[in-house]
C-alpha cells in the first residue's frame, strides 16, 4: 500500500518523527547496519550462511567502529571478509547525507517503505547502486524496524493529546482511493511532542476514531487529561467512550479557519486582526494548513 501526498502537510509528521531522538537513533543504527551487511553481500555474491557456487568469498567476523551523528555516537559492527577486500564509503559519506537520510526514514514512517526510497538513500550513503535482491532485503529490515516503532508500547503518561485527520490518495491493489489518515500526537509533561500513532481509515467517522483510540490504549496510552481536536462530531463521541476522564477543547486554529469560510477572501486579514491572540501569518483556508502556529 502506498500513500501519495497531494497537498501541504497538516501536521509536519516527518519533522516530529525526526525530533524523537531516542527512537531515531535506534532506527538510524539499524538502517546503517543493514546497509553495511548489504554491501558485504554484494561483494561476496551471497548472504550470511548462504551457500552456492557463485559466491566470491566468505565473511570473517566484524570490527567495531563508531559513527558520530547529530543525535549521538552509534556503535556499529563493520563486517570483514577473509581476504580483506571489503571497503565502505558509508562513514565518509554519512555526514553530508545525514539530513536527507533522516528525512527519508521519517517519511518512510509516515508514508511506508518503498523500493524507490530505499534505493535512493542507499545510493546516497554508499555512492553506488545495489542489486534488486539486496534492496528487497533492506526493504524488509527497514519495514520491520518502522513497524516496531508504530506498534511500540507507550510507557510514559501523556497529559496532552492532539488528534487530527487529513485525506490522502492511497494506492491499494492498483486502485487509487481517498482515505483518512488519523494522527495522534502526545505531549509529555515537559512539553516534548511525540507522534504516537498514524493510521488509515476509509473515512473519518466515530467508529474509525474509536478503533484508533482503542489501539492507542491497548499499546499503553494513559494519563491523558486534555485533548485538542477539531469539532468533528464522531471524534468527540469516540473520545467520550474511550478517554472518559479527559477534558476536550476545540482547536483554536481550526475554529479560525472555519470562521473564514463565512467571509469573502478580501476580508480575511481584517477579520483575523480583530480576533484575540491571532496574527495573519499563520492561518490559511487550505484544509491541510492547520497547526502552523505555535
């Protein structure tokens, strides 16, 4: 299943995912380790424990090597071969590719792993292309790592919860359909935001929101005291059923955007200047332009 972007982000999910340093560090380490293993497989013509006549050599353990990243030092295991032929440009190329690499990993979480994305980041990191079979192995490894993040246990309390939905074009079994992307962002007591869940639904409804919230609770969501969302009736009913103790408030930015729908466009600036706590630079009529302020 492929999600196709078609408009400006409502919530900058990629930026929020990239801000989660603990998880991003573990994902970067897993991804880079997978790339190193793929490079060795390409050199030898065979994967670990794979036996066939066409292989060009054998593995001979690992060397430990550190990679300094913007979120800390990664301790990696660099594979060796018996004849000392294996070399990688990954460590030298990583520094100038890091920003694009992190953005690509975050995008994979939001939109799914694809052969095109994996091929692009591996070529950027290593300076050469990989075979289709190696890309397939990398795809699987990254997909498993991203799935583990999406289904991780939510151990800490999240007093504040932001809920929102946007519609995206989704390709399923060769057919492109419009589906709702449900988004939950938790805020720790210290103010740090974290993407808790992203899920697809045929449409935004009471049942889809209820199922989404139940899955979050099953993963450990607790301690929610205050929820902010738009005025969607189904969402509010789902909240009363699942998060019974949480107070709810309508998102102020949604409210302002809805108010503009009743005015001619030429009156937008004058109206916004009259509303408390509002500046004209952060509000737009576009459905996916919310959450730009604050």
